[in-house]
């Protein structure tokens, strides 16, 4: 996680970071007061709008309308870029909370048998199985490979960049998937997961494993939507299974996409393109009227955020989550709750320190997860005392400020997004739906055989 700001941006200043955290708090408080809303679609079909979705929409609207607001209220480009960077560190708090849930639930998770291992095949092939045919029917050419071999997060950018180059059609496709997923992915997957959960054909554990897509924000949105339709006890299990699945996807996902899903997608493209492809279909780049390779990416900057500022992000987001926890779950920030937050912060700090000491060989989320899981595993001393303290902070309360940062960062991607065209939006959402359904389907098969 060598995080940098956008190219040419000035170094981060504390006033800008403080302003960003205040804006995040405003989004969270407004969203929590709005609360959850259920949209019935007839029969058992329904969609639940959770507070973190309101927070994302409020943050996105704030950033988009900023040029027309008074200067003191604007979320300018620098703040939007900082929000994108802060999001990556804030996610570690959410990962730590889920790791604490996983540790206590590890015996139950392991009892799921092979479902947790083999659902990864559904994750990585589901994107291509659903997304690739749609891309070809819409006339997208080799960009479809980059857009559908995975959900297009940072490791996927690196794989395509090394194999084909980012200026290639495949590079344009994966970058388009990355931007589209950033702008629309969280809202879509939350609504889609809520709808699929309401149908009732999948076990909550299978849905939770489907939510572990290798993206912290997507996992937070999907698992939150699933948990909202469960009993309190099952909601905790959903969070634990989603975290375990996401951990597996994050750790082995790079190798899986490199050696299995990318070759499969290339092969499937060669077979399906002559059948489904439109002969006169133009590429995404041609249809959008330009090159998208100039899109700002946080990894292309020279200015790095300092450790002091990282610590400010962790503490600030943690305190905001306590406010959300109080509003939504009526848990006052007393000594026990503050102790629980302190434990979460320690998990994040220790995990991140190990990540830095090991020179980033494996992702920081792995170390944070392992530290947190170790604290609450039934065989560890003090696990029985730690679990109730950290349990006072609901994982959805931590998800809301994290997703709010995603919303505040969205506006910076809109100029690039306008060049992508509507077709890549459809393909991206289909790929996200495919990885969720694929993981849930495979997990359901093994859960059924295990039963």
C-alpha cells in the first residue's frame, strides 16, 4: 500500500485533512439520521437503502456541486484526491473489525468445508461468464478482456499493465472497469446484493462469501446489505464469512487472476467474439472520442502521505464511527466503547507496521486481518474479554464513514468517466454482478453438499 496523491498535487496539509474529516462526519451524521429505507418491489423482492448508501450519495453530490458552493463549503480537487487516499487507510479499520469477528467465528467458518475455498472459482470466472458476452454483444472489442477478467481493482491494473501495457485495448478496458467500479460499483452492488438476498434462494453464508470480492468497499457494501435482512446473530456471521472470503480473495486473488481467470477470458474472447461480436462495433476509446490513458491514478504520484497523517485518518474515522454507532445503534461512546475502538486501532497499527517491515510483500489487509483474528480466536488468552469490547462497535457503523470517503472522492473521476461511454458502465456492472453471483453460487453448492 504505497499510497500517493495525484501527480502534481501539493503535499497534504493538516487543515485540508481536518476539513475532509469534518466533511466526512457531516455526511455520516446526515446519513445515519436518514436511516434505512426499504423499497418493496412486489412479493419477496425488495431493496434496502442503508445509511452508508446515503453517505456515499451525499458525499458524491457534495463533490459534484462544489464549484457552485461558497469557498468554505467546497470539496475541491485536492480534497477529492485526498479522500481517495484516505479511503485506502480507513478501510483497514473496517478490515480489523471484521477480523475480530472472524477470529471468534473461525470454528464455524472452518466447518463450512470446501465452500469457502472453491467459491473463489465463482468470483473470478463469474466476471467473464456474465460480463464478456454482454461486452461482445455491445460491440466492445479487446477492451472486453481487460474489463471482464476481474472486478478491476489495483492488482488487476498491474497485471494488465505488465502483460499488455496500459495504452493497449486491454489496458483501456481494465482502467475503464476501475473507474466505473469506483463511481458506480458500491451503490450497485449494495442494491444488487439486497435484491438477491430478498429472493431467498441463497443461504446467508453463501451470500456473505459472494460478497468477498477482493475490494474492501464492495465487500462492505454487499455484506452490509445482506446483514440488514438477517437476525442480529446471523448478521455477525455474515460479516465474518464475508471478511474471510475477502481475505482469501485479496491474498490469492492476484495469482488466481494471473494464471486462471485472465487466460480463461482471453480464450473465451477468441471463441465468442466471432459468434457474438458486432463486425462494425467500435472500441471503447473510439466510441468515447479519445484516449483515457491520461486518467489520474493515485499510484502515479510523487507525493506521499505521512505516517502522522495516516494516524490522523485512523483516529478521525474511528471517532466518526462512534458517532454513527451512537445514532444508529444507540451505543453511547463510554469507556468500554472507547476501549473497543482502541483495540481496533491497535490491530490496524500493528498490522500496518508489519506490512511496512516486510516491505509490502503481501497486502496490509492480510496482516491487519491476522492480528485481529488472533486476538479473538477462542484459543487465545483474553479473547473472551476483547470480543465484547470490540463488539460494542457495529461493523456497519465503521462502514458508513469509509463509504462516505468513497463518495467524496467520486467527483474527480467524472471527467475521465465521460469519455468511457455508456457501454462500459453496463459491462462493469455485469462483471460486478457476475463475481458476486458466481461466488455465492459455488458456495451454495458446497454448503448444500456439506449439509
